[in-house]
């Protein structure tokens, strides 16, 4: 079964020969290697690049263990460059190589080389790229399969595909398992032996249970506002365990650096400022989240919100969660301040979108409830409500677009309908 990753492949194509080191990063097992070593590799061959001008190294393969030595790698690459034609250097899991930054910067001195690497640790393959690579690094973030990618590979009925997607998620290999139990076992094993084990080992965490419990709390409350202090109090009241807020803050950083979860910061839309008191955390793959909870708590409303968040990220948006403060009179005539939530503020270049997620809008009362925060935003950026209901896109008198979930996820231009 072929899985297309056209969105990411196009980014690679557009980045060819731009003078930057292309760093393809994201959660482990999300398809980075397939993107680079299959889809991009075949694209190069089909567009006239000779096979001996594509230098590919998989550092996760023990056969290439000696190439994890930086000097051996440098000699290996230089020995394969025989002429002045362009060469493509493709290295998988580059973080397994010692002093990899120096090696990649050295590749920049090869005039006829274009370098592409994959890696899974955001600490040195995301925020540090501009400084580590002296301003010559470009990040391409890859996510698990979007629903559109999943459905293009699976086909069939949309509702059946949706049920499978929101249950087992979008890690590409999940498609190779033919039973429910095999899929669940794969996800659980992946969490324990790859993601959690990697975090514990890398950060030398002494109390594994604390980290495991924190992940459980986040999984059971996706999309709920929280901060380290609030989570510390939850540990104390629910688990009867005392963990300091600073320790929890560190754990949250480790989880986001591993790409297991993503942090969305609250933004005061009218005040035009970030509110650091509370944030929301969403899982990069909803199947992992479900497996962590033993497939319990599959509330479609929260899962749908998480999937919409991931969809916006995969489209290249910078996503915050919004807050609008309004004044209203209480029953005694006293003016009080009320904070209204906006599920997502998606920024894409000069464009901005305010988005609400609603499982259904059965009547006018529910429509008013879902629209309330959007109506109180005093700017002209687009306002959208995404509903699970299978409806035709419609725009009301306030200019708010209501669109069905399948249209939103499957149509590439759905934000601009």
C-alpha cells in the first residue's frame, strides 16, 4: 500500500539546492525515513539524477555503525564525490553520529553537494538549528499521517475510515496490522520501548512512574488548560504523590522535545498578548494517546479537537488557543468580566483563522453558544466552526463559516472556502 506524503515531498522539492541543510524532523516512526529514502529518492531518480550521485546512509542500520564516527563519515562522503556534478547527501537518524553538527557544516563546504538529514530529537534539530548550523539550516517538520493521507491510502467509506483513524491514529506502520489487538499492542509497545524509554534514558529520569503518570494525566485531559502548578496539585489530590512544579515543568519539556505531545499557548485576542498562566497539550498521534489509556476515554469531541489541532500544524500553521474577554451584567446589574474560549488561532503567513471544534450543532441555541467567542472578536480574519455533522459549508449573517469535518480535513483549501 502506497502512502503519499505530497505536502512534505513538495517542501523537499522546493528546497533543492537552496544552500541550506534540510533537517527532516518529527516524532519517531512517523515516516521521515520513508519520505526521504523512498519518496524523495525516487523523485530524484525520475527527474534525471544518477543513482551514484545520491549518497544515502542509514545510521540506524548496524551495518553502518562505523559511519557514526564523524571522521569516517566525512571520508566516506568525500570518496564518493567523483566529479563536478551535483550530489545529494541523505543521512537517516543523524543524531546517532558523534559531532554531527560539525560534519554537516563541513558538507556545506562542498560546492556541489545538497544535504538532507532526518532526526528525532527537537532539542538539537529544531530550536537550535539557526545557531548550530550557522544560519544555514532549514527544518521540515513531519507529522503522522493526516486523515487525508490516511484516507487516500485506505479508501472505502469515510465514516469507517474516521472511526479507525481516531482510534488507532496515523503512524504509517499501523496500516500493516490486520487485527485490532495487533494494532493496540504495537502502539503500547512503541510508547513503552521507544518514546518513554528514550526520554527516560536521555534525561536520566530516576522515577519512571512519575513520568508515566504525567503522560496518563495529559492523555486523559487533552485540550484542558493546565500548567505545572495545576498538574502538581492533581498529583497530590488524585495520586497522593508530591511532585514539585519545576520537576513537572521539566517533564513537560522532555515530552514536547520528543514530539510525543505539543504545547499550545493561550493568547488574549483583544489584549494581543500571550497568557503564560495556562496552556493546552495535544498528542502528536491520537492512537498513541488512546493506547496509553488502554483504549478507554475515547470521547470523540476531545479526540476531534486534537485531530483538528494536528491538521493545522501539518498545514504549516502556527497554532495557539485563544481567549476573548467580554463584559456583561449579572442578575444584580453589576458588570462582570467573562473569558470566552476560542479553540484555535491558526496563523499561516499573513493569514489568520479563528477555529472552533464542535461535535454537532443540532439547534440555534448550540450555534449561538459555539459562535459567541467568535462574534466578540473585532477583526476581519476568517472565523470557522468545524462540526462532525455531514453538511454543506455555509456562512451565517456574522460571516462565520460552518464546515463539516470531512470537508475540512480532506479538502486542501478548506481554510479558504
